[in-house]
């Protein structure tokens, strides 16, 4: 098979949006004009009719991705604003890739010394973003695993819910799903984004942000600590993609404005290779099944991490002080606590006991109160994406999905609003791009933050034990 191209540029037919608008019919334009004339006769009383918009459809030239293959990556166009992206996680790398495709100049700063500075981390489930990653030039994920079955059990092993394509096929129900959930390790997705970006030398590693300050005339000065020394840099726009404890957010709006909010539970994570479970003959370990077990207090969720391993996530209510104490005791204590609480049906005890302590982590679960657009409207040429903007609990699997959507949306809006010959330097990046982006981003993510916070409650209550072949989110209060 031919190697998939790594260089992409935007499709000129849809200008990188992946969608086009159908022409508005003559009848629709006429009806709008009649309604507008009637409104003007009332001298502005009532509500003005909204201009009609053509229905969107997938661009045929790029098959809806917004991208076309190219021999070399586009050259950066200095007439666009230069973006300083703070944070080389999923959101930061995705924004850098989306800017690269559009010729928007950027510098990506990451405080870690290199790509492998942190542990393997956790697994992700790409839901809405499984389509969005195509807009980042990633059309296949070599390490991705697709699940086709989802089960919910009682601790004794009784199945109280089942869904997924295998369930639909077996029950002969005519059901189709346009979306496919792809499970992938966080580092595997980061590596795919890094390959799109062009490798490690495209990131300024070991740069810890100290502060930033906007000039009265134009631009932003940034200060970093690098190898014990202070390093200065300039940018037209700063984007904080630096996680739930974002330093950009703290300097922008302060920590007290929307402080961390404890959600009343702790999460313990582990990764177990299937090779350690070869002695088990269990259908739940087929690398295509997700299963969870709950008793109204503890809840464990187990999903494919790769074709050769599974990731488990155990959560249960605990006071914030106790959660911090347990987390600080390290992986040994976390594993012992997890095993003690889950002497349930097979293969749960075997998975937990076979998990190496080096692949176990745990932390108290936090989010933040939802940001309002007016909090950011005086922020000038600075904005936030991902967990820096809308951190949420892990129980709906939305953190990475929303970060990827944020990144692609922001790049597309900058490309449109700050194009050459526009007045972005005079009018300001906020007016030309950030206001539209933040409005869309905060509105889209608000329901995900809310649902994720509610899940922290109902997944550890009797509601989760309701017998029905439907995702547990359907039984929240």
C-alpha cells in the first residue's frame, strides 16, 4: 500500500471548512424580502427576520475534510497573526497542525523536556472528534481500536445493559450509526499529530511560561524559563492550551474567578497487557468490547487501550482530603485500594492484580465553573482552548474531543477573519476572530461540562443499576 501523505493544504473549493453552502432558492429570497419589507413598515417594532442561509453539504473536492494532499507543507504567510501556542498536549498540537495547513505562522511551546517526559497516560475515546481529526490530515489511526459492544454488569456479573453494533445485528434491529467511537492511547494520538506537524523540532521543548504582557501599540511579549534562564519571545496572539491548571488562564482571569471545583470522587487508572491474562478465556477481553461494573458506589470502566492491552478506570466517592492523601501515596497504595474494592466478577480482579504498578495513577476529580464570554471579552489577543477553557470530569470522555474541536474551529476562524488584506491589525484579533470562536466554543462545550459533572454523581449512585439497554447517561436525574 502507498504511504499516506503527511503534507496537506486547504481545499480552495471550501476554503478548508469541509462544507459548502447550497444556493438559496429564489422563493426563499423572495419570502425573506417580503418579511423584511413588512418589518420595516413597522418602524423596527417586533423581531427582524433573519437572512436565509443555504444548507451545508460535504465538499466533494476534499470529501469533507477541508484538506488536499500537497508535496510540501504550505509556507507561513506573515500577513496572518503569529500565534504563540502554550502547551503541547492534544489541543495545542492540534491547533499547530491546523495552522500549518493554513499557512498561519505559529510557535508551539511546551514545558516538558521532550515527547516522552511524562508517563503513558490514559486512553481516549474519539466520538465527535473522530470526524474532526480528518480535518487535521489524519485519515487513519494505526493504533486505534473500534469497539462494537458495550456491557454493564452488577458486581456478581449479571448483565443489566448491552448496546453496540453487535447487539443491533444480533437483535435484527435496523439501526445505523454515522459515528464510530475510536479508542486510542493519548500518546498514540499525540504521536500522530506530531508526525503531521513534522517532528520534534517543530516544538519548543523545555519552555515554561512565566508571564506575558500586551503592548500598547501591538503584539505580546512573553517570558519563558528555559534551562534556568529567562527567554523572551513575541507574538500577535497567545492561546493557552496548557491544561486544567493553565498558567495562561491564571494570569488572564485569576485563579479565584473560577477556581477548581472538586466533584466528590477519585479516579484510579491502570493499563494491563492482554499477554498477562492469557490464562483467561473471557469474551470480555476480545479487544472490541467495553464493559463497566457498578454497585451504586464504586464503578469500574474497562476499554481497549490498544490491540494488545486494556485500560481500566475505577472511581468512587471520597472526601477531597482523603482523595489527595491516597493519590500522594503513589501507585502501590492506589493498586491496593483498587483491588480491595473490586473483588467482583471475572476478569476484573485478574486485570487489576496483573497491572504493573508503574502503569497505575490516580487523582481527585475536578472541573471549573463555566466561563462566560464576557469574562474573556477584555482579554485582548489572548484566548483559551481545551481543559484550559472548560475542564470537565473524565466520565463522559469529552475532554480530548472538545480540545480537538476547539483547535480546528479556532484555526478556521482565524484563517477566515484575519486573512491578508483584512483589517485585523487595526480592528484587533478579538473582534475579527476571538469573539466568534469563544462564543461557539463556550456554547458547544457547556453541555459537555454539565453532563460530565452530573455523571460524577449518577455513575456512583443507584441510578447506574437501572436495567435497560441504553447508555447510562440516559438515566441521570
